[in-house]
C-alpha cells in the first residue's frame, strides 16, 4: 500500500512538471510599428461604426482608393458617404496581421464579420478578408488603400 501511495505522489508531481515544460513559448511582443498600425486599424474600425468621418478625412491619403467586396474601385468620397450614412452596422475584425514592407509602408490584414448594405442585391458578404495599405506621411500613418475580399463557400 505504501508503494502505491509513493507512486501516486511521484506521478502527481511529475505530470504537472511535464505539462508545464511543454507549454508553448509566449509570442514575442510586437514592435512599436506593429503596435501603432494595429491601433490605427482598430481606430479605423471604430470610425466606421461611430460615423466618425472627420477621423477618416484625417486618416485617408489624398489618393486613397478602395476595392469593395463587389470588386468596384471607389474613391475616398464613397467610403466617407457610407460612414456618414451609418451603413456599417457591424464590423468585427479578427486574426489581424501586420506585414512591414518598409519603414514607411505596411500592410495590415484581418478577417472580418460585416453587416452593411452594398450593391444592387442589398447586403455585403457577411465574412470578408480585409487588406489595408498604410503609408507614413510626415511621421503620420495614413491609409492609402483598402480591399475587401468576400469569403466564398467551397464549391
């Protein structure tokens, strides 16, 4: 009986140590540029949801273009009008990734759950992949390009 108790004690000490030893290493902290671009992307989402067209006017470059989920190339005025009209009912990003291209340019991508009217058939696709191209102008990050690609079911 004492042998069984001793084995149980050893096992109870051994297994937690093994589980802890196999825990994945924490992800490295994002560098300051990635943190800034992540914050900018979140601020962009908040501007869409809260009809903050003033923030967007400050944030978009003068030559900003968007490729909508319907495949249309649109100028900044279309996005500003949609925001002003409150067309973004839901916009929930997840799986955000930052790809640094140069010290003054980066691409931010994320998947998104969207609820907004679009096109002749009424609603934009609910699940989309979003790509944003951010550029630094005079030490201020600005959004130059936005593309929404709908997720399609596999045929």
